C-alpha cells in the first residue's frame, strides 16, 4: 500500500514530482522515491508503505531490466509468486528481491501491461512510463479498491493517488466543477469517472488509460471512458468487466452443495493469499456475518492466532462491540476494542476534509477512521469484510424494495402517492418511538426505513426509480441554485439480470461499492498508514458469487444465505442472528447536541453564501427541521456539512 504521483509537462522541460509524493507521506511513511526523464518532460514519484520485501530492493520507481519501462505502483499482487514461477518457466530471471513490484515490472517487460494485469490477482493503481514509445499508462484494479486521479493543469498532465498530490504539481489551480455538485448531492460521494475539480477525473475500475504527447494539448470537456469516443492522444480499454461477469448469468445447474463448496474454497484461497505479508496482519471484526466469516476462515486457513479489532458506542442501538467480543472469544482471537463517544467524534471531524481530500459524506467514515487508528497500533495490514452485502444480497433495501414494488404495483398511483406522502409526513423519530411499545417489533432505525418506503411509493415504481429513492439522500430537488448545472451521462445503468435484487446488487457494485465503501476504507486506513485488504473482492470470488443462483443468496426473506451457512460451520448461529445495524453512529442526535455549534458554523448564512451554487434557504430549512426534531435530515445535512468543511479546507490550502 503506497501513494503514487506524476507529472508530464507540456513544455518538455525537466520536471520534479517530489513535492507531489510528499503530499502522500501518510500513504507511505517508510520510503520515498522519484525519477524523471528531462528530455521527455515526465516525472514519477512514490511513497512506500513496506508490506512485502521490506528491503531497499522494493524501492520505487522501479525500472525493468532492459530500462524501457518505469513503474510506480500502489497496492498488492497476491499471486505474484505464481506469476514469478510462470516467468521463470519461460526463462531464467536474476531476481534482485522478492517484492511484487519487481514481479510486475518483469511481467510488463515480458508480456506487456494488459496481459500482466489479466494474470494478476490483487488491488492496485499504477503508472507505467514507456521510454521507447513515450507513452504513459495508468491502470486501476478490477473492483476499484485503490484510487487513481488524473487531469490537466496549466502546465501539463498530472496524476496521483489523491487530489492533494495533484494540487502540489506545477501550475495546478483547478476550480470546483459546478456540474459535479449535482452528482455529489445525489449520492453523498463523487462517482468515477468524475472528480470534484474541473478537468480532473478518475480512472475507472478495470481500465487501462494510455496517453501520448497529443493528450497534453487538448483538455477533454468530459471524462474519457472506455465506452465513449477517444480524445486525441488518449485511449482507454477494459482488461476486465463486471458487466461481462453479471451478463454471463448464474449457473442454473449449480446445487446447494456446489454453491457452498465453491464459495468456501474460493474465499479461503483469497484469505490465504491475503494473509501473507512481511509485517503483522489482523482483521476488522464487527460481529456481523461478513467480518465474522472472514475472521473464521482466516483462523482456519492460517492455523494461527488472529488479531481482531472493533469499536463500540455507548448509545443504545448502535453498539455492536459485545457481539464482536463474543465472536472473538469463540474463535480464540487476540481481540482489541475501543469505545467512542461524541468527544472522540469531535476530535476526528476537523481531520475529515484533509483525510478524504474530496467531498465525501458517509458518516460511518468517522468510526472507520477511529478503527483504523486503533488497528494500526498493533498491525500494519487488516483484512475487511466489505462487499458481502453487494455480492450476497445483504442490504435491507434489496428485500424491502422488492416487496414494496410487488405490493404497491397493485395500488392505484394517486392512492400510492398519497400513502407515500403520509408516511414521510411523520418524522423518523416519531416512527422510532413506536418500537418502544410492547406490541411493536423492535426494528433498528425504523423511521429511516419507513421514509425510504414512503419515497419509493411516490415514484413511478420502475425498479430504477425505486433504487434511486432508496439510496439517494435528497428526495426531489437538490440543494442547488439554478446556476448549478446537472452533470450529463451518469444514471442508473441498464439492467443485466432479471430479478430486482440482482439489478440493485449490480448497480451498487458499479457505483456505491467503489465510490463510497472502498473510498471510505482506503482514505481512513491510509490516513493511519494502515493497509486494508478485502478478500470478498478477489475477482475470482466475485465471479463465483455472480455465478451462484439468487436462491442461494436470499432465502426466507433473509440475505447472505450461502455466506451464513459457511460461517455457521465455525460460529454458532445464535451468536450471529440479530437485526442488521451497519457501521452507523448516532450522528443525527449529536448534531442536535455536542456537534451543533460546529454544524451551525458551516450552515450559517455567511458560510453558505461563500458557495453561490448552494440553495441556502433550502439547506437552512432542512437544518431547522432537524434541530426541531420533526424530521431526521442527517444524511442530507451531513452531505452539506462535509462539502462545506472540504471547501473551507481546500480554499485555505
């Protein structure tokens, strides 16, 4: 896990990308390096977090033996020893060390970049300079675990792991892109291939982008993608496609036994490879299905004690630490936990804009930062249970949306819309209070779920409309003035599966997973110089999951059926089964209390006036509703607060 950066000058003058790498020191505190070709005007730089081969032989930038290829790389290639064996079978190689970086550069020299990446199992973002052809190649892993930004400044083409690296490049003063604000407020994150800054974009997962010198002369008016017409000097191609995997369909002949055996084998292999490092390795543990399954299989395949980490909250309904503690005791892990409260959150909040480097408003970013800091005290690498929901139909919205769709479709539209308005007219806190009545089942965050159903009922009831109503924070008009334009070209992609649940899972894996979940974990962990690994996103596990029929993912109104059955081989069922809580914190309550002063500062008339694209009256109205307790506006307001905090930090620079 590292940070990479580079700069290609339009003028052809000698350049230096050292300052760009320095901005990424948190991603790589162990070593730094830089390389430049003055004649070509290209410079590459690197910050290293040493995980495999801690010696100087893993230093980057790294050149191929023939000197043609220069590589800077962030991530891990878990099967690099198998790739080495294949390289050696084709001819003897004089290895200098045992880093996966050296494996990659030899593979690129032997087979080319695309063929090497197709052989690679891992997470990565990389840049390769071809000295012979004078071309720059940028590439990102299949699922989007590692970030890679690129764009155009006044002086040339720049790229890096985070925006702060681009900002350190010569001539970089790119402003906020007002079109992208419409995307940000829809999702509370900025989806690839966009970034929040004008003329700066993101490499999409599974894509290789190639630039020659002509690319320096013309700035694309919109982000290039692998699906659109190429711009001068720019070519993008996919070396792996999630769409192809999804479109291939499930194996209808697969039996229950084959589904469970195939999943356990693939996931165990992934965990076995990802548990290898030259530094201490541990795992996040919430006590839920996904993280418990990862820890149980990690304990099984490594046959060694595993260090596990969790955080807890004093507030009722949010604390999962006791469940994690019980699972850890059953599996015999070396367990570490930390309880946090509003004071810990207040201490983290000033750091969020710097850590996330782009407006980002998933409030579980806060516990993720705190968990990463706790974990880094003991280990350098942590395995995570992310992606279980998207792969195995785990989110409540998959199940609720389908039931809502089926039942509501029989109700006349005018009646349905009135019912939806009635449900959302009652505040979430009032709905939550019902769960305290003896005759009402205890449902976590009932009010929030009722409001999502209410928004769904007010849509035309196409599955794409229901999906957006269940996942977007601002129902109806966005909090933007008429001067803010809508970004074109992003919407719910075409459905490639027949069932509503699988369509939503696919859409989440294309956007929510890489742009929210993986961003959240990468930035939080790297801010603490911690590497995270996600076994469920091994592309072979992903392919196995999409080949598994839905009946083995969802059964009896409950998701993640296959993953649960595997987990129950190691952990008693009663230790796991409970209402899904997620990695949430009571941020809405804290905004009315200990965080109110901080929020008021960012939502004041004067603060909102600094961003003319924001609809200050609309935002202040939502804030008043939240403070009064008539509505829970946490998600929407958190998006505004994180944008305001980021804009203030970025402007102060």
